[in-house]
């Protein structure tokens, strides 16, 4: 459920009609619903109720400071994957003791930043990283709190580009090697082992891969505890999918995922961390665009929008489906015709949908891409020198621009022409 509904024939974000936002900020723009973000975060809190836990929002899904502040104020921790994300989390008021640092290629500078400014846990993904982190921490007179990310070799049954838990993926330490590396970690001066971490992929629509991975982690935890390692936390990652296609069977709910967690690791009495991103932000956001032209082609009709692959790259990158709906509700029984929905960027890959059945849409009409709140604005670029799309947050009747559209001058001023040219 989200809070983007038609009222009197006009699509609203909570209590704000989308044409009102379009009039204020222009198109294209992203709009997020505070009520939806809040609701989704709370679903995870409820799913883990009774277990010692921390929900660490995977902020790479949507890292606008206002979104982070909203979730942080609800008590969320953050899962960060770069020094920049760490800085964002802190700027949004999230304390270091609620920040987990993930990622396969942290630099020494990023390690130092996190250790200096406060970090709950660093998820280490390789032996070289472990040695480097120990060196950095020891040089600061500290021990870094570490969970080793294990690769359970489980097929997440998701898009190949976002599957992370197979042996062939770059992520984590092969689970069979984990006991040896925990032993190595225990002997390092700058490392304090606190847990085990696993994350097998994103947009999972089946609970079985989670169950398989968590069982392996539970077995490992028991073995490590028996060997005397002070494991006190299990970070079970994120990855629960969202319904991009409305008519399809809905993916499992957070509550059902929580049941899998209880069933597989609940008996261990360890603190549980989870890192949901997409499910919190995905259906809490829309990308709203205008129709520039209707172009009749050879056997195909094109709907050319003012949004493009640089603003929402998921269709081009992952062949992702986004529902595209008119902001003005079509008359019941309005005839639908197939359109290729495209943007103005000079690449054929700049195609949002092929043969999509849509009601009549005139030039200037507003359309909304649903489920665009996660991996939307954060993946945007200025390709074709199209300024980054603004972001708007709505809460009830309130709306605020939480990132404004840069002017051409601001975009150009980041470049420098050398004196000698
Ligand atoms: C991307 C990622 C997540 C979040 O995945 P979602 O599918 O957005 O829930 C969590 N943890 C790690 C380590 C990730 O890389």
C-alpha cells in the first residue's frame, strides 16, 4: 500500500495534487510520501518485534538527507557503502552507533573516517580488507568492530546484476573459509569480531533463498561460538522485493520474512540486524514527467517524455518494469493503445517501456512512474547535460523541495577550463 491515490480524478501524493507540485517545480521531478516511508519502516520493526534487533536502512536506495532524517528520527540505523553515505547519515543526525559500513571496496580513508567519527560495525568482505582495517584501527589505538560478510553460495533467483550471494559474485568470503578467517581475525590487533553478515541480493520475491542462507549462517554462528568467538550479532542484509507490476502475485511481506528470521536464527539469542532499502523507499516515490510529443512511427507509436534514462536508469539497466500512469485519471472505459515510452536521450536504450497500453495522452499531459522511490534519484546522472531532477517530500498537506533542480550555471560551474587552453 502507498499514499499515491486518485482523488476527484487527480493523482495525489498524500493530500497534495501532483499538478500543483508540477506547477511549482516543473517536470520531471521525484516525489516521496512521508507516510509511506514511515509505514514501510514500521513493517520491519513489527516483523522483528520481540527479537533484539536494529533495522539499518540501506541508504543507497534513496539517500536524500530529508529521507534519512525522517527514518533516523523513527529510530532507524543506516547501512552505508561509502564515505559519502557515511557523511550523509551523520549529517541527517544518525549517530555512529547506529551505522553499519558495508561494501566490497572500502578505502583506508573511508575506514579511518568511520573509526574516527563513530561506527557500530564494519562489514568486512575479504582478507586484504581485514588486514588493512586492522592496520588502520591499530594505528589509531582502536579495535574496529567487525562482522565478516560471508557468501553462502545461494541462488537468490533475481536479476543477474543484483544477485550477490553466489560463489561467482564478487561479494563476501566463501562460507566454508569463514572459520579460518575468523581465527585469523581474532589474532589481529585492530579487530574486534562482533558478528556475521550476509546479503544475497536485491528484489528477491521468494523466501526460500533467504531461508537457505540464514540456515547456513546459523550453523556458522554456532560453530564460531563453540570455537570461542564473541559473536553477538547477525546482520542478515536486505533484499526483500517489491511489487513493480501491480497485477502480479505480490512478493512476501516483511512479516513473513521476519518469520523466516525467527525460524532460522531466533533460537540463537543473538542481536539481529537487517538492511532493507528497496522495500522502504521503492513504493514511497514517483517520478513525474510530462509528455513532450506523440510521435507516430512505422508500426509503432512513441510517447516522448521529458524524463529520460539519466533520471531513472532502471529500465535501461535492469530491463525493469515501472507502472506508468496518467496523473489525470482516464475516463472509465477509455480506449488504450500501445506506446513505446521513451525519453529524449540520444540512445535507443533510453526506453522506459515497449508497447505499453496507455489511455490517450496529449502533449503536456503528466504521467507518473510508480515504484520509483528506490534506486531512482540516487542513480540519476546529468548525461546529455540534463540537470539532476528535483526531489519533493510530501507529508499530509505539506510539501517541500528537498533537492532543487540545479540551474545550467550551477551545472557548468563545476567544470574548469585550464588557463593554458
Ligand atoms: C543493496 C544492499 C542492501 C539493500 O538491498 P535492498 O534490495 O534495497 O533491500 C542491503 N545490504 C547490502 C550490503 C546491500 O548491498
